[in-house]
């Protein structure tokens, strides 16, 4: 059961979910045709042949109906956010028995009308033929026997000769019982609705594929193969797009070697309206002739966003996706019933592997809370015992020792306990993100947070680095645990990057069991209200211009160039339940003109971060450097439109709880296999009770989910966070994650 779920989520093997995905995509193509090669997009060997411009759309190309539906979704979301009770999230079912009965009656009338239609019968027949083709690829022919046909119940279905051609299975298939569905096209909806839903979903997947490929984000092989087939193209291995990551140093190699930087190119970088333009020289900049690097302009992005927004409001598509998701979950339950003991047997018989020595990767963890509260308390007491007279802070021009800092707070570290440290989140933080943020202050004192949990302070972030290294040492000793901690870049100053890189190198924070994510808090409004920033455009400049400069002239920025080797992506973080009344569109102000103290909406942040990351990735790919993924916090609370923006721009997301509210988006995330790092214990203290968390449901339906900690200091008591999930779930009779 668990092993099969992991295989389906990971995108390999012959799981029922993957077979279902192939069947659906094949049905969506409707008619077979001669194949032609699919143009290479981003393979290293064919880099020069890669299309360098992002396909652009015009307003005239978008149906007026689509725009109206998108505006309707936005307006509905704004009304809901203005009126909803925060505590109502997922607590009251929206089922209406009368409405459900009427809906079933309408569907029945459609089905009866279709039975009288000759044209519909022909289309059903073509769907059956396509199912027969896909069925032949799913079931090993030597093990398959045709079921007996009852002429009264089963109409004659034409079966292609290719269905009986032996298929070579390229991998070992476990001897599990398999479920096969034969007969009608099995959509559960009328043919017209089925065709409309299939075309709409394919269009959304093509949009996702376009945004993923040109940003060097991942896109699943199976989906890509059938999208190529639908377009009468032949998929090739070299068409696959992967991000480039820097390989870990060899055993005798120095991870802090600053002499391996490539040569400078002396390009010129300039941001205009939040969009970076790279010029070969100052002369080319004066002529306004930038290098050709792909990015979606604002109009193209908002039109693509409108297509997906309209899709989630489309009735037939919602019905179809809801039925398919129910079918996936039921199919998993049937598979579990048939093969649970066989999978347990295979799992237990695997030599040298058990719960403790399987590789566990925490892809969503914040560095400032990567230690548990006992670890933090022990470290505070140790530093006070060994370094009481060390000067660690400066306040109003007066230098203070560690002992004086605690005296000014009227506390003695020897009297501190885990409870008095008060960094653990409980039910008092539920739907109170402001209270949760205060939990980063040990004993409620911001002075201790600045001293122990910051990279920039009087002692250069030494205490924080020492704690992170202790956590890394524990990971290395365990051998099988890895993390991707998040470090913050706020965009207040362009010097933040250099300071962070110097902190990393000075304190030697590198660990083979760690890679780093850079999180950008969405708090422009705070900086603007304090006159730290003149506009949102300046914030973007402070975040991304240093990265372009380190990419163009790495010898002039050796520290930052080295640090970026160990960075895998970017995150966008803050309280999603805070909403903006501004509706993001192509009429929105560009970042240079956004000078008000009002915070831009979530989609605005994601678009401009995505564009900068896309252009940076293409430039770094040209230079043979590692690329970055965009992995925002998304769907934890707030508007459903956040998930639509992430569907276009993100490689993967953290949380994704709101997918439960939209069957269309949930099904799209399944088809595109977008990774979702979920944190049930974190959600339990903030937005959603543990028993109502959709992680188990998403796992059964085949979404690409994984467990993560979020903030061990606030939510976990032990070092082995995954073990805590296991114990809690076994106690409640729930699933056993592994």
C-alpha cells in the first residue's frame, strides 16, 4: 500500500494511477495520426536550437467568454474573502441533498437523450477503440484473458488487432492483482461534456508545459509523451527538461574554494518595470538591444491565467474532474484491499531497509526553526555557561556582553525550561498568524531572536551558524536524512546577498546532507511604510540584480558565486490569508510605479519572481551554471487563485490544502504531477485540524505529495520528525507514511 502510493506519486512503475493518466490523455487526443518529431526545447546538447522567445498571446486570441469567466472567479473570491468566517475552513460540508438530486436528474436526462443520438453512438464507439489501444499497453498479454461477454449487458466493442500484439515490459512488474475497466468510455458524464472537459484540461496542461520548459522546471514524462501524441508529434528523450544542480564536492575537494569561478562576460543588467534585460555592452543598452532571453510578458501571462481561471469555473469540467478523482480514490482502495498483504510482504523482505534506514528528505523546513526547542534551550544555556563575558550586542551605542543581555531581560538562563522558552505553537495560534510569528522570539524577547536566530547581527550570525551545523552533524550521523533549509532575503538592500554568502563561507556551514532554499517574505508594505523602499521595483532589484551580476561576472563576486552552487530554489512566504483588494491583470501597475504602502497581491509577487527566475535560469544555463526552481508556499489559506498562479509558475509548492476545494485544480495538479510538500502538524496549529488534513486523500488519488516539517522548533518535540508522524498516525489508525 505505502510502496505503491509512493511509486505513483513519484512517477514511475505501472501503477493504476499512471495507467489511468495514460488512458485519459490518449482519449483526449480523439484521433490517431502520423507522428512527427517533437521539437527539442531544452536539452544541453541542443541548447543553440532552443526557441529563445516565449510564445505571446493577444487579447483578440482569447474568447470573450473566457475573460468573463475569469473575472467572475476573481470577483467571487474577493466577495468570499470579505465575508467568510476564518474558522469555517473545511468545517461545514456544502452538500445539499435537494441540489444533488436535481443534478442527478439532469444528468440522467442527458444520458437518455444521448441514447437516441446516432452521432453520439459513433463518438462513443471511437472512444472505445481508443480505450482498447491503451488497454493493450497496460496489461501483459500473456497474463490477460478476455472476459466473457454477455450479449444482453455488453454491446459489441471493436478491438484493434494491435491489442493482441505482445508488448515488451521494460521493467519488472510485481505479481499483484490488477484492476481493469472495460466497456463504455467510463467518463461518468455525457459525451459532449467529456469532450469539452478533455479539451479544456489538455489546454491547461499545454500552458503548464510551456511555462515549465522555458523556466527549466520539471514536467512529467508520461504527460509530455501523450501531449506530443495529441499534437501529432513524436516524443524523444532529449525533449525532457531538468534543472541543473551543482554536484557535491568530492571527498578531498574543498567546498569553499573561491578560485573555480568562470571568466567575466562584462554584460550589463538593467531592470525595467520589474523585468531584467541583459545587454552585451553599454553601447547595446543605449541602443536598447538586449540579449534574446525568453519570458512571458504581462499580457500573455494574464491571458494564460484567465484560461485556467475560466476552467475551474466550467461546470462540465468540474463534474468530470470530481468523478475522476472519486474514481482514483476508489481504485486505490480496491488495490489496497487486493494487494495490501503482498505489498507488506515485499516491503518487509527488502534487505537492509526498514523505517529507520530509508532515505528521508525534508523539502520544506525553515532554517531559523530547523532545531527543536530542547536543542535551542540547551544551546542557550551552553553559551551562557561558557561565554558570559563575550560582547554579543550593541544597543544605543553601548556594547553588551551575553550576561548583560540576559540581565536587561530580567532572566537567568539556568531557570529557563522548554515551557518558559515559549517557542512551541499550540491551539492559541490557530488562525492567528501574528501570534505564530511571535513564537520565533524565545521567551518573547526579540533580542534573543536577533542574537541566536539571525545571520546578520553583532557577532556575524555565529550562534545561528553553530546551531545549524549541529543540526547538519546529526543528519550526517543518521546517514539517511537530508533537508533543504530556507534562508531569508528580504530585498531591503542589495548587500543582503553578499552578507549571506560571507556568513555561509566564514562559518563553514556547508553539509553534504543540506541544500539551501532562499525565501522572500511578501512584506513590501512594511518596508514601504518605514520608507526603507521607494517602490516594489526597487525590492525586485535588490533581490535579483546581485544574482545576475554574480552570473555575468563571477570572478568579481566569488563569495556569492560559490554560495549559489548550493542553492536549489526560491520560495515566497507570508500569511496567505491576508488578501489584497487589487485584481491582478495586464492593467496592473508595473513595479516601478507601485509606490503605495499597499502590498501587491499574491499573483503579482509570483509573476515577477517567476519572470526573474526564468531569465536568470536561461542566462545561467548558457554559462553552464546551476539553475533554480521556484517553490512557493501556496494553498495554505487565502484565495483559490493562488493555486492557479502556482500552476503556471511554480515547479512545486508547499501545503496545497486549498486543492481540496477545487476538483479541477486538484485533477490538474494530479495530471501534471506537481510536487506538494505537506505539513499536517504545522497546519494543525495554524489553519486545519490534523484529522481533516487532505494529505491521505491526496496520496490515495495519486497526487505527488511528501511529508515535511515546516518548523520543527514550533511543531515537533523530537529529532526524528517522520517517526512522530508514524506514531501519531498509528495511534489514530491512519496511514503509515514512509
